């Protein structure tokens, strides 16, 4: 039912009878003039940023940039939503609150389709069409809040949200009627075209093993603080990964989701916390193993993984007993320097099987260097 509703929501209302069809738009901009551009969409619900993709749909990108630079989107609204599915906006008629019944019919019929292999997954930005007319796009666009397989190959995707998906999600949850028409206006204040800024350097990207050896991390948990020292000389990329994730707040709000007495307490799974921001998500990746000669004894930190030795990502465990069977099969990257009493407290918490009855979580991770807190 949701898929059907989404499909209908992306087909604009039929154009008025007798409407004159303008000639198809062809952008005068060169690929070089459109490459490396972003659209900053400022709305009454917040701001999000679109990475434009002229390599996928040059005329759609050129047309969008033209309208944005002319200020054509200012005062238009996101008039139709599917909760946590899709948002639709950009209709020039939506500038007029008195034309609500016509929202979805304006600004179309000027672009021929440029369908491509880019999928309508979370963050994809695509062109709205008139019913049954594949070459009828124009000013209106939609943003996928979640993956929409039913739309794959059906609409021209010409960009992707790179920042502010939380804002897009919020818009999608606005009160709406059974047809998805938003009850209260969510306006686009402006759309600004800018050069894509250079990526910010990742934390600890250039740190040497000697540099990283000077850091400790304090896990502030609901059961107390656990201070860990790190072993970059044994597993430099795992330590770099841990420091990077900790500094970005990725471990904040994760729970100790697995507790096995006499064996391990495990945390860091992203399934146990609120969704990451786009910037945080970019820092999450899998790691090649760095198995080493450090034994899995009480207090050791080691990286959890699946069956694939190269599948470690964010989840890690702290040993509460000795486990020689793990030696050489999991990557050890640190140990508890202070707070073993807190580890024991977590280990002894009442549990259903391996899951604590009451949630125990990491509130924050403080990264310290020489006793100085660098990253709260």
C-alpha cells in the first residue's frame, strides 16, 4: 500500500486542459560549469544540502540550477509527503496559499527524461512527472527518505542529499491528509548553488602509531567510567578507527547489548543507538584484520566481527575472563586501564540470556591525551 501511494504521489496532478506544452529545455551550461556543485535548500523546517549530478542528468541539473539562481524556489513548499518515505516540493503554484487544490500541477512539462542507473535510495533527489508522460519533468522534485525499489528506473535521479537528512525526515513526518497533502506550509526559503567544499580531514587520518599511543579514551557509561589504553603498535588501523568513531560521537548512546559472564561484555553496535548523521555515517567502514600476539585475557579490548575476518566495523568487546580460543582470530587493540570494577558491575547485571534486563549504555566517550580532554 505504501509503494502504491508513493507512486501516485510522484505523479503530478493532470495538467489543465488546453495547456500549451513548452519546448524541451536544454541547458546552456557546460559539464564543467555544473560539476562539483551543491544546492543548499533552506526551509522553514531546517536546511539540507544536495550534491548535484550532471554526469547523470545534465539538463535536469542545469534546469534546477537555473531556477535556483533565479530565486524561483523561494516561497514554494513541500506540499506532499509520505511519512519516512518521500517528500515532494518545488511547485511554483505552491507560492500561493489560495491554490492548494492545484498544488502538484505547476512547473512541469519542460524536460525530457534522463533516466539513469542511479537508484531511488535514501537521499536520492529525482524529478516529478505528469501521469503517463516520461518526458514531462520540470521544477518539481522529490527526495527519498528511505529506499524506494518500486521507483528504480522510473524517474530521473539528478542529485543526492549529502547533509541534513534529519531535516528531510522531519519534513516527511509533517501532519498530512490521506493523500499526503501537508496540513501546514513548509516553505523553501531559498535554494543557493555553491561549489562543493573540500572534505574536512578525518580525525586521526594522519596520526602515526607513536601519536596514537599517547591517547586514552574514557567510556562514560550509565554504570560508571571505564578508561582504556590503546595498542596502536599492535593494531594501528583499529586504534585509528576507534579514535575516529569516538571523536565523532558515534559510540554515544550505544548500549552493552551482550553480556556473557566470565567471557565478555560487548558494545558499539549501531543498532542500539539513534541513527547516525550523514557525516557520522561516512566514517563507518569495515576493517581488514590486524590479528596480533596479544592474548585475550581479562580487561582486553577486541573488535567484534562476523564470519568474514574483514567485517569488523564499530562493535567491540571487553574481556571479563580469559579466552585462548579467540587468540589470533579477533583483533586486540587495547585494554582497560581503570574501571574494571565498572566492567564487573556490567557483567553482573541481571540479564535475559545475554541481554541486560535494564539498558546499560555509553553516554559519551572522552578522548584524552596526556590527561587533557581533547574531545568531550
